[in-house]
């Protein structure tokens, strides 16, 4: 097994080399090649594409390619729970189909280091250990995540740079540099026996990026000239006309805000992964003689990795620990924190609700939210802003201050990629239905036939051939909820119960029955939680007790001892009583024991 890229901190174990060398030579698994020419075949095969996440949703991006018995995974992300996913910490893809085809999987290629593209990796690698290929910063962030899950030592991490090629089975993946809100982002040109597929990942066209080079449009053009069978392009900003502004705009905006806040402590909330944004904040802090502290576990972790790998430059003596904030005047502090999306457990949210152990906010704070709300997060962000304003903070969150620019391509940039790649078929990815539809309309506007465009859903599978593109039966896919240490043990039924409890409360009916004849020995006792205030509803609860007692005695008199039947009768009759009296429907939980 040979590699052309320089592995900095991540090397495959020698034992894995020797164990898999024969198979790799046979399959071409995990080798990199500069030669992408393939032998012409009289009749080309088809390639299958399965979407295990990232369609009709924001986040949880994961795509599976299959050709001639070899499978390749593009990204493996996670999503944050919706408001109705009570108690859920994370949402990850369903890996059932991948586990069913583990022997065909040749590796995972990563576009960049955002959570919606790498957050699901620890959960997948705990089941199937596969070689992973990504750029240096992406792998640095992945490595940090795998350490938390005690998976780093057995992980097979392979560093690849833009411009290089990785061969995985019968498929070769060319890494193409793109601009995004995190450094080291790439797109893929995937050469298969069926033809070349282009997957853009998340990107925008930035002619003046804050760091690194402009997107490699010439690479897209070369691939387009060679012939592209299908284009899979992100759709997040497909409804926005024009071009996405350059990241360089933020520097001027930050500078003017730092001047305005000369008498305040500055707190800036942004995405932990937005290394370039943090670098601009640090540059402003240095210019105005301020110390910088990080708040939020993910922020500290991301910045630690970025600094070690050289993607973040921190001047000497400017960085301080959050515990040192009290030793400096407030107007000499910049606190960079997580929570720009209003996440309930994030650092900024805890500050807003006076729940942060180390930072109390008030009238002396100038707070900048340097991010736009992800669709669906608008209300939670608004709630956090309101709480901060109530505490007397000055909050900058409006778009007119230009404290945030998107990392995703708008319509004109999407048009450029379409024109450069000239695909035969097109699949819009990464977005909700409105984004996918808008992107499909854009492709049609550029002259593509509607029958050559596919709008899918999670689980959708398509077969792409040079002569046709058709939909196949869906594969197992969906959402798996992570709640604490539990993965997948919270399903729709559990969420329904949690929602029921949260909306209507709980009534517990406890009784002890004679083991011989089933008559009531003690009880029934009625306990209410989240339903009514007990002291003001004693009459109602006494009616509930009498109704339950009547049912228990009737069952005993009629020699009914099946507990399932008895409990269902209690639930039905008590529910009817409560509905008549209150128009509510609390959860009824009978607990019976024999004595």
C-alpha cells in the first residue's frame, strides 16, 4: 500500500499495512495515484448512489457510492435535535445499510471538518473500522473527536492534500480545493468505471479568502472537459441570488465594532469551527490591546487543534485562560464563545440565563453574534438575544453590521460550477426540500432537461448510467437519537411519551391487591406530576381514586386477574373522567402489586 501525501500526526499502524497489503494490491484499496486514466470499456457499468442523510434536512450529511462491488462513503455527519426531540443530544444517521455491506466498504472521504460532515464518525467507527481520508485540519478535528470516544488508537487516518488522488477499489477520488467557512475544505471528482461524478461538498467562490487560495475553478473546468456523468452539488443557499460576500468584509466590520466598544468587555459568539473568523477576532484584539479567552468545550478543542496544525496564529501573551478574566479590566477582554445558534447548553445560552459558572454578563458587556441562525434555530437564537438584552447587554446580531458571511454558494456561484462541470445528470444535495427544488430549477434554467435531475430523500437510491438515471428501491436509512450514553435506545415511541408528559403531565395510581381473591387491600393512592396543583384539585383526584377503586373491585368480583386487562380499564375510565372534567389528557400509569 503506497501513499503520496505527507502524514503529519496520523499514520496507519504497521500491522494494518501488512495484514491488508495483499487485499489492497488486489483491490487498489487506499492507494493514491496521479494517473487517473482508465481502460476504455466496450460497455460501461452503472454506479449506484444512496443518500443516507443530508436531503430534506440541514445536517447529517452522508452519501454512499457503489460500483462493481466497491463502496465509498462521502462524509458522515450529525444533526442537532429539533425542539420536539425532548432530551435528545444528537441525531446521527442510521448505519444499518452500511453494516449490511461492510465487506464492500473501501473507505470514507471527508470534505471538511464541520460537525454536520464528521460528527457521526465515532458512532460509525465503533461498528465498522474503515480507513478515513481527509485534509490535515479535517483529520485533526476528527482525531480529537475519536480520542473522546477512545477510538483514536485503532483509527486509520490518512492525510490527503488538495490536488492529490486516492484510489479506493475501482474508484479514484480527486481532491479539489474549495472555499468554505473552515480551512482545508475540498470537493471531489470521483472517477468510476461508469464515469466521473463530482461532489462539491460545502463551498463558495471567494476571490479574496481570508486565508489560503481561491477555489480551484480550473480543476472543475478540467474535470468538466473530461466529461462529468453526474453532479452532486450543495443547495444551502440555492434560493439566494447573486454571490456570497467575501470573508474579508468581516475584518472591517469587526474593527469598527471594536472601536465602538472601547469601554466594554467584548463577547463574540461564533461557530467553533470557523477558524478564519476567530483569527480575525484575535487580530482585532491584538490591535486594540485586548486579551483573548475561549469559552465552550468545542471552541477550546477546535482552537487547540487549529493552533497546533498552524491554521491559527496567536500572538504571544494574548491568550488567557477563562479563569483569569477577573484579573484584567473588562475593557481589555475579548471572550470568544460558542452558542451562536442558541443551543440550550452552549456557553452563550448559559451566560444569558445566568447559568454559567465563570462568566456573568450585564450592562458592561458588548456582545456580537457572528453567525446567522441555521433554519429552524431562529426562535432559540431570538430567545437568547432577548435574555441578554434584559440583562442590559448591548447585543449586535443584525445583518446590517456585516458580522457574518455565509460559507455557502449563492445562485451565481452555483451557476458557475454547473457551467464548468457540464454534467449529464444532476442531483441537488445538502438542504431542505425548498433548497433542493430551487437548485433543480436553477439547473433547468441553465438548460438541463428535468428528466436528468433527481430530487431525493433520506434513503433514496439512484442508478446512474451513461444512457439513463433511474430511481431504485430505497435502502434502510433514517435518524438515530443519541441521548447521554444511549445510542438508538430512544425512538419515536419514547419521544412521543416524553412529549405527552411534557404537555399533559402524569397521574400514577398505586394499589395493593389480595393475592388470593384480587380485592383491594390498600389504596388506590393517586399521585399527580405536571397535571394539576394537588391542593386545589383534591376533589378531582378523589374522583379518580374512587373510579379506580370501583374498577379494581369489579374485576375482583368477576374473577378478572389479568393485569393487562385491569390496567387498560383503569386507563380508559380515568382518561374519560379527566377529559370530561378538564379537557386534558395526562398519561395514566397504574401500578399494581399483589400482597
